[in-house]
C-alpha cells in the first residue's frame, strides 16, 4: 500500500509573498506550530484571524501556508478525510480576512465588520499517533537529548498495519510530518482539493 507525506504546494507564490496568510497577532502565536506538531492536549486559541490575498484563497489552495506554521485545511479538505474513516483530532476556526480591506476589519466588540469579506478554514491537530515506524528498515540517528529515542531520520520506512493505513495520521518518531494513505490522496484529487503536494514514502 502506498503512503505519502502531505505538503503545501508553493507553485502559486510570487516573490513578495512567503505565506498565503498572515496572522493577526494572538496570544501563544509563536509556540502554536510546535505545540500542535505533537498530539498533546495543549491550550489552543478559540479562534484565529488572518489576513490573506483572495487572489489565491480559496480558489487556488485548500491547504494554505500560514505564518504560524501549523496545518490549516479548508472545510472541504477536512471533509474528504472524515468521509474515509474516523480521525482523532482537534480544530480551531481560522478566519481568513480579505487583505484588500485596508481599514480596521473589526467592530468595537471584536467581531468582523459586515463589509469585510472572509472565509473560514480550520487549524487541525491530530491527537493520536499510528505505530507504523519500521525500526529495522529505517535509517536514523539516536536522539542526543533522549537516548534510545529516534533522532534525525535519514531514511524513512513505514510498515503497513493490519487493516491498512488510516486516511491521515501522525507517527511519533517523525512527528513533523503529516502522512496520508493512497486512498486519501486519490480522494483529495477526485474532490478537486488544491494546493497539496504528495511525497511518496517507502512501505515495508
């Protein structure tokens, strides 16, 4: 069975843009990306607001690159995974505000003004690991900080579990990646989900 890492596609980027969306500052912003890389139940904001170039959202990407470096999906993209099977996750609304509106987009009560265009995406944190790291065939260094744990992985091999891979999953030994199954890749493509790249992973 084929497995892939899920990555953002950068083909749409032009020189002056490093991200699809830039967050309106919020508490915990600097730690958010590293916090949701793992599965711990860390405190998450109730809502995140970003400014975004609506030339690219939503018609060019369902998987935007954001400056707080956390996985953000369109509702359409998340629904594809949910239709394929049960997923353990938490989510936070990410409100993309059209950056062509140059005034303060908020009312006095903190809600968006009626004239502001916006689209809702979702920050997604997967909350369980799938035990599929192949210790025998993967090549890696031992972790310096935690001896006995996996450090830098030079060659990644996953072992197929009984019943197959989940549609989307995390692996503790290389938690910086999001993995998806072959079925999930095909379903994303069939649904017309945009902005994703799929890097094949070796399976034993």
